[in-house]
């Protein structure tokens, strides 16, 4: 738990105690978020001589574009973090060539964008945002590079920028690896005894290369880990810290496995998008329709192993409180993430197969030690929206509660039995589509309730009810603000909403 963090900025050059404290917090947070996706035992790797390649080694992506970007005075890239941890990077020539390539590409991109922004009008904003800077992939790795490195260990860092205002395209290799990257990874996997691939990206990527290239020993999802990211990755790779991060989305085996993925955003009509998947987004689709992912929601490996067991379950309001015992069964200090999912009954609404209902991470557990964690599940927070009646409801039936390590590694623990339909909230129809939308519908998905599970009876009458009223809010209580807004034209309002003021010449 991170408390009492002072975030008030000061305009001074001195590095304050507050800044140093926040760096430590940033490093700890980054370590917690790194996800180990594959490891055949090569990780952790003790500090020593390594070969380091890839776009993210020197130009490590610490945050997203637009509102996700921060201009800080201090940032540690992956190369710096590894060297600070005691590794010797033996591929300086390749990395220098990459920096030169990156700087030229960035200069060319800046000149191109300057031309685009000249004469800017608000109607062009989509065209400008849809052309983000693409990191160059780096030159091909040669036999000379490998010979000069004189090591048996390689780390290759793939990098992809992400941010607001635009989705990744398929034709620019923002989701897939470029041919040159595939060639480089294949070469290092054949040439080095130990090969680790790191993905430095704000979102999931195609990892089908794992099944096509032999010799990849480990895969790490580094995401965007802030100003201390390089140090955090070194902590994980060296084994100073045991990885405990978990995926917050599902990674597909193929982009074609994503429903309506090729109709979305720029791949369809950017001005008229229909969310045909309905509620079946991410793991709700993959789990409901039995589509096998590359890596499931909530997935993440560790350098140790854990056993999770039910200690106690008791009824708590309109749900249940579970007490789980977590035991470190391995030989390394580590943390485990306990995840709770609920499978609703197969009613008329065609709900998702299961949903995440609670999770908890343990503290550091020494080998052989244990910790109890408490997880509260409230069915009132798991209702479904009924479009016909404009109500949030829970259908009658049995709600199976499962606990495990990700959405595909679960064990049933208890059952919650709701006597009849519970109406949790009443709404009003608003913003009704002017065209019908044929949403993806789930068929009847069987989920048998195992015999002998502890069960709890819930009454629909115990659930709280909320009546929502829709009243147009007053734009402002200040008469001066009302007068100012009254002077603005429709185009003025549009430019304020889309943030046109960030472009030169806009006041």
C-alpha cells in the first residue's frame, strides 16, 4: 500500500527528499507491474556480460503519448538499469547505430508533422492523430555483432509506442513484429545459449513468433514502467525481486480471434463505429466462446510456486467473504495474486461465462511461509443491464464462485443461490441508437455446479435498489461563465472539446 505521497510540484533545480522518495515508490510500482509470460528456467540471470539489442534498449518507452506523457528530469532506460545492476552490455556498436537511426527518424517525423499542423483546422485532427511516430526497428544483427559480444546471454527489447487519440494499425507492424525484428530474434535465438525477449509496449502484441522461432527462453511484458523502468526490469531479470505482475487483458493467439477487430477504428469507418461485441470484450469473449488465448486474463509467472486453499467462507450482506490461505511452496521469496471469478446462471440475458469479482496480492512470502487474505464478493456489484426494461438485474439461480491464478486456472469454492430476480437499479432509456445494432450474442454455455460445495442462500429482497433520474445539469452556477459560454460559436465549442488549443496558432 502506497500512502502519503506528496505530489506537489516545485520549480527548483535541487533534487529534494520528496523527489527521491517518489523515485523509490515509482521503482516499487514498476516492479509490481512487470509480467513474466514465459520462462524455461533461464531467468533469473545473474549480472554479467550480456548482448542487448532492440528498439527499447536505449529508447525505452516509459509512458504513453498525449496525456500519458510526462516530461521529467530523470529517467532510466533499460540499458542504464541493467548496467547499474552490474551487467556489462557488450553490444554498444549496435545500440549506437540504433540511436543514430532513431534520431534521424524522429527529426524527419517532426518536419513532416510541422507541415501537417500548418493551416490546421479542427476537422483534420483525426488525420494528424492517426499518424503517430513509429520507432525504427533497428538494423539487422550481424555475425560480427554476435562475435564481438562474446557472451552466451542475449536480451532483445521490442518497443511499440501507444497513446491517446489513435489505435494501433496492422499495416505498420504496431501489433505484429516487423520482418527485420523476426530475423533478428531468430538470429540471436540460434546464436546465444540464453535468449530473453522483452516487450516494451502499452498494450498487447502478437506473440505467435514464440511458436515459430526456436530458442526463445523467456518472454517478459515490460509495458510502460515510468522513469524507474530500467532499474525495475533489472530487479526482475537479476532475481533481486520475484515477478508478481499479472495481465490486465487477454492476449490473443491471432488478431483474427478478436471479434470485429477489423471493423474497429481506422480499419473500419472511423466516423461511424459500431460496438457489435456488446459485453463480450476481452476475457468475457474468450472465456464465453471457448476461444483459446495466447495468454489469459490475469496471467503471470513467478520464480516460485504457491498453493491457494480455502480457509473459511461466510455470508456477508448480499455476498460472501472468503479467507484464502496462500503458501509459498518454492525456494524463492515472492508474492501471489489471488483472483476470484463468479459464473452467473444461464438466464435470459445471455451473460458472460464468468467475471472477475475480487483479487488480492500477498506480501513477500518466504519459502514455506503462508499468509491469509480476505476477499469480499458482493453480488450487488455484478448485475447485468436489461435493455428491454432499462434495469440492472441479477437473475435467479446459482452463482458459482471460483478462485485461482488467472481466468483459465480456477477452482470452484462456493455457491451463492439467489431465490428470485433482484432488480438493483432502474434507469431510463437515453441516447437510443438511430440504427439497429446487431450485437454478438452468447449461446447457452454449460457450467456444471460441482457437488458438495458450500452454499449460501441469498434473498432478492435484501439487495439495495436505486432509482436513477436523468435531469439536464445546469452548465454553471456562475452567471459570468454562462455569459461567456453564450458568446461561443458551435465551432468554438468543438475546438475546446477536442483540445485544439494544443496546436500552434490556437488561443
